[in-house]
C-alpha cells in the first residue's frame, strides 16, 4: 500500500505456526498485498514491530534469513499482553508488521572467516536469521560452529533445525542445558553456556564470534572470549531494549546517546564497551 | 527583516477574518484559573495576560493523542484505514511566546530524524505561527540561558511585539508569514520605527546551556550526583507533558468491538514503566537514572545527535513540578559540580 504514514503496518497473514518450546511460537508470515511483498527487503539482524489490532505492538527481530524469499518469520515467547494475544492466533489470521528497522550483521565483512555462534535460550531467533544467511552462502565462510544452550531440553527452540545443523558435515553444533535441565536420553552437554565455551576453547584466529543471550549469559561469555584471544571488534551481539516506534522518536531504547533502534541492534563488543551500562 | 505595523483594531479584524475563512485559530484562552492554547471562535476569547501558557503550543503539531490509523476486524480478516492527511486543518497559532516557537525546531529535529513523521510535519506545515514577544517574565524564565530571548523571531512565521499604545510591531520572519501578511495586506501599515528592544522583558542569563553540555557527559556515571538531583522527584511526568520540546511517546490501541485505532500518545522518560522490559528488567530502574535521561537527552544527546537543544528555557516544567524542582537550578548545579 502506498502510504506516507510511517506507523501504518503491512498486513501479514499467518501462513504457518510452529510451537518451538513451551510458550514459544514461530509464525511464518506472508504479505497479503503482493505489492508490499515486491517492495519489501531486509537484511539479517534487523527487527520489526508486530501487532495485533486492538492489543498493540511488540518488538522482535526477523528470525528468518533474507535468503529465504516470500515470507518472514518471527519467534516469540508468550510473556506480555501483545505476545499473549499473538500466541492465541492461528494460521490464516492477519497481523500487522512494520519494518525492517535497525542495522545489520556485517556478513560481507566476515567473508573468509570462521564463525562462532553462541546463543542462549530465546536469543537463538535473532541468531537463527544470521546462521541461515551464512549457511545459505556457505562457500563464503570457513568453519562454522554453533554453541546453543537453554535452561532445559524442552526450552531449546528450533529442535528440528538443531538436528539439521547437527547432521550437516559443514557445521559443528554443540548444545547444552543448564545443570538439572537434562533428560535421561540427553546426549548434549550439561552446563552453562560460558562453562561449555571455556571447555571448547575456541581459536580466535580469523574467527568472528556472535553472541546472543540473556544479560547474565553475555556477561560471563565475553570474558571467556577475551581469554581465548578474541579482539573486541571480532565479537558481535544484538541488543534488545523496549521500543515503541523503531525509528528513533519514541525515546525509550537509547543507551546513552546510542539508539538501539537506529545505531543497533547489532553492536560489536568494541562499541558496547564504549556505551554506558544502561541496557 | 521586514517590519510592519498592526493596530489593535486591525489585529482584531485579522483574527476575525481568519476565523471567517475557516482557519483553525488556536490562541491562549483563560479557562477557569488556567491559560492554555485552545481553538477559538471569536477574537474576544484571546487573552494576553500570561507569561507562558500552562501547556506548550506543541499540541498543534503533536497532539496529546493522535490517531495514527483505524482498523476493523472481521473474522480472520483485518482491514486498515490509513491516516487521512486531508483532515489536517489549515491553522493559525496566535500568541506563541518565542520560547515555544523555538521549541518546534527541537520537535522537528526528532520527528524528521531519518524517517519523516508526515503526520507531524503536515500539521506543522499547515500551521502559521504568530509569535508574541514577551513584555514580562518571571523567575522561572531562563530563555536567555538557552539560546533564546524574549524577542527572538526563531520559530515564528510572524512575530508581534506589543507597543505601549496597544498596537503591534510586526516582524515578517518566513515566507509563510509573508504570505499571511500579503493575504491581508490592507490590515498592515507601514512600520513606525518603534524601538522593539525597549518593549521586551528582561531575562537574566544566569548560565549557558553550552556549559551544561560541556559538563554533563562527565557526570553520567556519577550515581550519587543523580540520586541527589532526583531526590525529590516523584516521577509524575508533568514536566514532560508541559514541555514544548518533549516528544517521547507511547503507541497504544483503542478498540470498541471489532473496530478501533492505533494511537500515539504523550509519554515521559520520568515514568517508571517507560523502559521496563516484559522480563522485569529495567535499564533505568531508579528515579536518578530517569532524571539523568531527561537532562542528558535535552542537554547532551539532542545537541550531539540532532544539532539542536532540547530545552528552550520556558520554565514550564519548574512551574508545573509538584515538588518544586527547578530545571535551571539543576543545570547550574551540573555546571558547578
């Protein structure tokens, strides 16, 4: 739809719903208006505002890869008012989507490098976009390693995709659950993500590390990467802060003078270290 | 700058004609004990008995609640009715103090940062601002500390300065102002050469916002300082609501049955829920951090990112504050500490 109204969402039809973990769902969304689809493009790392009419908007990343055309996907946990309403919807329902907003993972700069993805819990979705983007351009990168952990086996999201990555000879996947979160047939690691990372002792040479997870995981992961010799500009993360607009006006998401919605959400550890502790 | 003269009788004629030509005329009106900007239907509703109005003039371009679009739900289908830009009226805003007029620069810098908020810009484009110089001020006023002055033309399309005989000096500031004067050229007469400066209120420049900017970044990590600054703050958000430059907003849905609209409404960084995550995590969890955000945004982030100042020295926040926090005093304390 031709509009000058930056607040007017695209109408999206829920094409597919999958339940990825308790309270966690993934929607595959298709543009209702073919013109919108034709004009839309995004890059990995970007986010959007998803809305249920009558309830409101909620901010999350685009969890699918831009290499997969014709749809976008989002994964969310039923937690607040909007995600609860979203979670009640089914295939065929219409929701609103505004975006894409924010900056991107600089994957062009990562050509010829090893990639180490480190994710925890519900933070795999933003990373899933960049993982698939890189896997779809597999020849551009050297070794790809994914370390993913969750509280328990049930809380691991995208289980079928984890299996797919596990079976690929060109991906090394390490999964872990927090102590006590394992089941009797669990064959992965047991331990917190930073502990397992420490055990893995990844080589920093020619390697980019991408870290997404709850603040506590991130806090303990950075020092281990540092210990392994990763320079701050070789480590990336994506920040989440409460937002309403997504384009630098509503005044919520800034960390000091840095706007997560415009300057982020993707930041290198070098940038992060220059920002105040306000996220 | 071109000057003209507008007699008090011609001023009455001008306003009456504008109302007659279906302009939305918004002016300071006394309502109960408060003076605020309201739509008027007759010249007699206007008052000039104010230093500043309680709320700022920003409502004309950035109303407290703005319907962004309408929607309707039927079974699984959702339809949206886009914002009707044609519904935005041609407006004339009367009696705007120079501080308020200057405030539109700050607002515009936010609403036009990369992505243009056409709702805001169209409202402002369709508004002609007739400023009114200040012939009195009070202890809360500090425009001269914030790059303004009681007779500043910045932000106005036309600036009026009232003379002792009740007539007005007219300064034509913008093309929009010139057009309005041309449209009613018979009402404006030749400038009599009166001395504008002598008619203006005197506002002492007790500090400079540049000195606040020079100092405030180094105070960011000083938690004790911000805790002390915000000791009295009850986080009511009144300061943001009356502020001519505060633009922070919330987006909410209002629904009646299957129909409704998405609404943009004023919000405030001083409110405790402003940055609260659904997880319970809050990046600005105490009032000191929230007060720091308010001052940093106005005196550091906006100059740094948008090349403008987020405060015009109108003093409204200080007048409205229920616990008597005075922003000028807080600025001076930043400079001194």
